[in-house]
């Protein structure tokens, strides 16, 4: 009897997978991903070399594209935060939020940013302390270099980092929950083609485009976290992993962790995100208390002053005449990485933003993310530099010998409560790996099922398998440089999606609250609660007026 039930359940799962599939988008994404895997397996050195060569050309010649795009998106989100559209509800007017504010922020933080800061938090500042950023007037490993190192780390991980997610997430959430459009990237075309027109060739191409960009971003992130996890095990236990073991472990972990996505947002990602934020906070606070607390505070205050003072210059600096090497390796890499995550991150933000106002989402992006990341970088960056300066640990030598992925482990080992901190750190890495696998496969499932809020578990497992294999192949074939290059390469196409999202948002929101009021009727309507009618009924009312 049980076997028959199992057979029926298996058939039901397969049937659901087939029935909900957007065949064109899924097949295109699947085939291209499989082609990439076969190519990397057949020609590993040639494939990685080609990625590195193309990326070098982009980052040396098109730095301005990434820099200007990110700055324009910041200006637009600031306008959403403080302008006339700030009180528009992403849902029906007066609809209550689906999640509490803390749950909302925890999920946004865990899925969109935290995996990156766990990898780069202990590593970035010590690199800048040794190789000083171009706008910092200091010599390597001198006191002024310490301030500049933390300052640039704050710049990369502060206000800017979640901006692209918001640019994508707000219009999709509004169109989906106000006008019943599907949760997919092609929904950005609704102001131009209507909801019924989303299945045209342009809608399909945009969704395929988004799948490919998202795969690049997810692969990069899983590669970083996976390499950190394996390097940490090797560093602390001496156990080594060959190429085959690395591929099997990273791919297997991704698949196993993706299975937890079957629980869905309510039971899976939400609970994991809350756990991540709590553990992340505990580890950060303990490190701050047992580490060089006074040094961290002094360095953090001074670095914040430099961050605020040089913000616009850092934002628009392209390294012209200086070879663009440093900017290309750091700022362009970060902007491109978050660009490549934006289709996934934007969909995820849209999925959890129902009932929130534009102002709440924009504020969580700018202020919430900054408040969550800056203390971590103060603490990790300050502690790393203090250990290096005081001679208590030669982190630069350790990183040179074992790779950048191990940077957090020698920091914690050199502090009081080292065994406790060193034990919590790999747990945090693992849970963020799990959250990233969950949320990213959920987004890929949504993209390839025409916008289903809860795609089938089989769909998510397929994408978890593919992205896990790709991530492991990049770790084996090129390591961190290859992962950085993939991020830069896959992030470039997002520029076009971002501009489309800004235009779509402006078209839709001005129907709710016109910016330029030309008549008494317009002034009266602009003070009303955001409208409930569909775009068609709104147009009809305009004709009647």
C-alpha cells in the first residue's frame, strides 16, 4: 500500500512539474546551463581562460557603465523613499504586510547580502590595508591605510548593495499584487504591452535573459561560500579535497540544501533567515567584545567620516588614466556581482514585500542594510588590521599560503574564545549556503514557471543541481579569480533590465500620484489613497474626465 502511495506521489510531483512549466524559458535556461557544464568539463582551462579574457576587456574599458548605472539607481531609490510615491502600497490599498518587519528584513538580508559579507567581511579590509585603494592617500600598512581600508569596505557594502534588488522588486511587487501580473521579470513589460502581452517573444526573451543572469550570480555566490566552507575544513583539520571530491561535495550540498526549499517560505526560508540573523549578530557582538574593542570604535568612527566625506567621489570614480586595475577588481566586481543577483534578488524582494509601502522597502534597502552590514565590517575589518599590525597573527601570510577563502578562520583562532568563535563561523557559513540555495532555486523556479509563487520541488532540485555543479567547476577550474570574472560578465546585461525597471516604475506610479499636477482634478486625485482599479479602468476614467 505504501509503495502504491509513493508511486502516486511521484507521478503527482512529476505532473505538477510538467503542468506548471513555462517550457520555452525552462528549456532555454536548462540547455544553456547544461552546455556550460559540458564545456567546462571538456575544456576546463580554455573555458576559464575565455571567461577571464572577456572579463578583463569589460572591466578595463567599461568601468563607467557599472559606476554610472549604480549611481543612477541610488538616485531613483532616494526619490522613491522621499518623493510623492513613497506611500504607495505594494498590494491592494491598506493591505496588511504578509510578514513582520523583522521577518521581512531578515529574509532580504539573508538572501541578498549576508552570504557575501560572511566571505568578504574578514578578508576585504586586510587586502585594502596592504594594497591601498587609489583615492586613499596612504602608504601600505600604515595607520592612514587602515582608515582607508575600512572606508572603502563600507562604501562597497553600505548604502549601495541592495539598491538593484529594490529597483527590480518594487515594480514587480506593485504590478503583481495590485494588478495580478505574474511574479517574473517580464512583468516589467506590463506598462508597454499589458498583462496579456507578456507571453510574446519579447517577454520570453526577457525571462530567458533573466534566467541566464541569475544563474551567473547564483553560481558565483555558491562558489564563494562553498570554497570558504571547504577551505575552512582543510585549514582547521588538514583534510584535503581533490577536484572530484570538490565537485561532488559542492554539488551534493547544494542539492541537499535545496530540498529544504520544499518547505516553502513560511516554514523554510523564513525560519532559516531568522536563525541566520541571530547567529550573525551573536558572532559579530562576541568578536567585538573579545577583540580590540577600542581600536574597532576609533577606526570605525574615522572610516565613517571618510566614507561620508568622499562618498560622491568614490561613487563616480572610474580610475581613468590609472589602468582601472583596482577599481575593476573591486568596485566593478561588487557592482557586477549584485547586478547579476538582482533578477533573483528583485523577484525575492517582490515575493516578500506584499502589503509593504514603497517607503518601507526603500528604507529597508538603504538604512536597514547599512545598519546591518557596517558594524560587521567595523568589527571584522578592524580586528583583522589590528591583528596584523600588532603581530598577533600574520593574516596576509596565511591568506597567501592558503587562499583568501580561509581569512576568517585565523582571525577567530587568534582571539579569546577562539574555539567558540571558530566553531560558530562554519555553522554560519553553512546556514547562509543553505539560505542562498533555497532562495535562489525558488527564484529560478518562479522564473521558469511563468511566475508561480511556490514552484514544484522537482523544479527547484533541478536548478539546485545545475548551479551546484557549475559553482564547483569554477572552484576547481579557476578559484576566486574565475568566480569574480563570472560575476562581472553576468552582471553587465542587468544594466538594460535596470533601466527598463525604472521606466516601468515611473509609468505605473505616476498613474497613482502624478508628479506634475496640471489641474485641480489632478491635485485632488494625487491626495487619494493609491487606486485599486486595473490599468484599463484607470484609462477609462481618464477618458471620462
